C-alpha cells in the first residue's frame, strides 16, 4: 500500500456479522458491498457510538485497516479483546496487529480479561499467545513466557502472510532466547519453506545465526544462499557467511565474502571486525604481508570513529533530536558536524541505522504521520460529543505511538553509541594480537632464511563454483557485490633461499 493514498478496497467478506440483527445493519452492509468503506465506517461510528459490542469493534478495526490505518485500528482491536475475550476473532486480530507493529500496549489488559473470563491459554489464538509471551518475556517473566508459547506447527493457523512472518520471527526469537534453538529453526522453516523473496530476509538471517550458534556452519550458509540482495538483511548476512566459511576452513570463500564487505559500494558500512577476520583468514593461509595490510586498513578507517560518535552525541543532546538526526541522515541529509571526519561520521550513522529497533521506530513514525495527515478524510470534525470523543481516543492512540517510537529509538541509539566504542576498541585489541602473531612468523622466516612455497590454485575450478574474483582495481559494479570468492594460494610451505 502506498503511503500517499487511501486504499478503498474491502468487501463484506472481511467483516464480522453481529450475533443478533441490528435495524441499521442492512444499510451498513450495502455501503461495504458498494465499495464505500469510508462511508461504511462513518455510518458504523454513528450507529454504535453510544454502545459498541465486540463484534462492532472488530468491524471498525477491519475497515480502518482496509483504509490504511492499522495503528488506529489497534485501539479497536484492544477494545474488542477486552470487551468480549471469548470472541476469538478479537483476540486474534489484536495478536496479529500487535506482532506486525510490535505494539504490545493492549496485550496485558486483554490477557487479564481472557483469564478472568475463564478462557484457557490453549484456546487463545496463536498470534495472541505469541504476543502475550513476548510481552511477558520483555517484562522479565521468562517462565510465564515459556508456558504460554505455542508450537511451531501452530503458525499455520495465521492466514495473513505478513502476520504469519511477524509471528514466526517473534516466536523463533523467543525460542532461541529461552534455550530452544532447534525449535526456533523449525518455526522459521515452517513459514519460509522455499520462499526466497525479500520479505523472508530477516527470517533467513535469524535462521542462519541460530545454525551458526549450533555449530552447523553448512546449514548457516545454506540459509544465506536463499537470502536475496534486495533484502535489508543481506548485508549482515554476508558477515555471518564469512564467519561460517572461516569456521569451515573454506578460507577462499571467507575472503570472497569479505571482499564484498570491503567493496567500494559498501565503503560506509560499519564492520570493524571484518578486517580482523580478513587478517586472521590470511594468516591461516600464511599470507602475512596481506594480513598486515588488512590490519593497517582497519586502523586507518576506524581511527576517528569513536570521536565522531562523541561528536554526534554532543550535537544531539535532546532525545527527539537524536532520532530525527539519524533518520534524516538516512533520507539524504548528509551534513557532517564541523571538524568531524566525514567517513568516520558516515560509519557512525551506519552503525546506528543497523539497529532493528530504530528501523521499527522509523516505520512506526512514518505510519503515524500518514494516519495523522489523512485522518480527516475518513473522520471529519463533528459537533456530536460522542463522535468527538471517539476521534480524540484515536488521536491519543497515534500520539502515544509517536511518543513510544521516539523513546524506543533513543534507547536504541544510546545503547548503540556505547557499543560502537566497545566494537572499535575490541577490534583494535584483537588486531594487535593478530599483528603479534604475524610479525612473529615473518621474523621466524627471516631468521631461518626461508621463503614461502605457494600451493597451486585451480582458478578454473574456483570460478566454476559460481564466484568471480575482482580486486577493485579500476571500475566495479554494484550488482557484483556478494558474488566474489578469493582464489589465493596457501603459502605455508617453506623452502630455503
């Protein structure tokens, strides 16, 4: 759905039927059948303003979603779930909306209402169970979260593909965090299957990370092969792939992935550990001089990053300003503070933008702005007190969403500013350790009067693997990134001069 238009496509098939006939129901259904959801929604508001049943809250929520107002609809889903927790559609709608937008504000009240009404956890819809478990986990109640979680097979009950993917991601993350990595993989594979679209990118990346933690490097790489380049998860997946290849001792494949990370197209991506990994990989091949060059590039590129991060923090002391500065930078406002190194500042911005929380906050803020700007098109000002009160409740929901998005965003930024320093310092410390080993080996060769004896490389065989070698000497092509493999010799054999 485009943000600059209101989608007017919904049929009565999406709407719930009231349990008992209402005298106005025929007019409402006719407006829906005639393709006038905005008119149907306004009519429904007028007819139910004095007293709204759970089924009518569901109708409102579905119409709001069809018109492009999912955050406003969350208020109706919450009201539907709390007013009649025995209505499964209300709990399911709330669960799906909460997971898609990571908005759990109404979950506690709905869960309490369901428990008070005697609705057993086993009867809760899958999406609602995951949302309640996620809320419990974030609140520190790990045992409660574990007891509520559904199984991976239950994901099939969620019909909406978008909601099913969101539910699978949250479920897998919870299972992984609760020490159930195999179940986490099952949850992801239950939804992704053979789907290699960009929409499954984050799921593929998480599966790859879980396999990596399990020590199954081959399976980790298989997930990354299915991760398309137009997914936002592709770049972090390349680094995971490089580490997996290193653990498999496929050093040329590891160097190929690192060649992608260090390509001119990705020059502003924050990944200091990639240079340490590159040097360590070259060290395994006894390419000592090349390893030293990798370490030198690390020091040159990241020497001013910590000071750039400090400059960002000083220049954006207000929490709202910090979030706005990062998001505006992502949209092309690339102003660098006076006296700060441009590339170092770009690396800091990239490190902040890699935060998933910030990405969700950006998505939320864009949606809040859209709904706020277009609200008058479906809900014009009214002098009727009941409708004015309803409008005020919706606007309060949007204002709360905006405030929470900024709070989440600034917490993520502040946390990342601290870890930027740690990441750079750790990379420098590890680089120093590698450098000692490299210098020792070079010294030993000089003392023993030895020279490296290269092992022949079958370049044609390496090319047949489906990779290309390109040293970035001259032109390069954006679409080549991700398709590189190094083809270099192991020179650990030695011979006397």
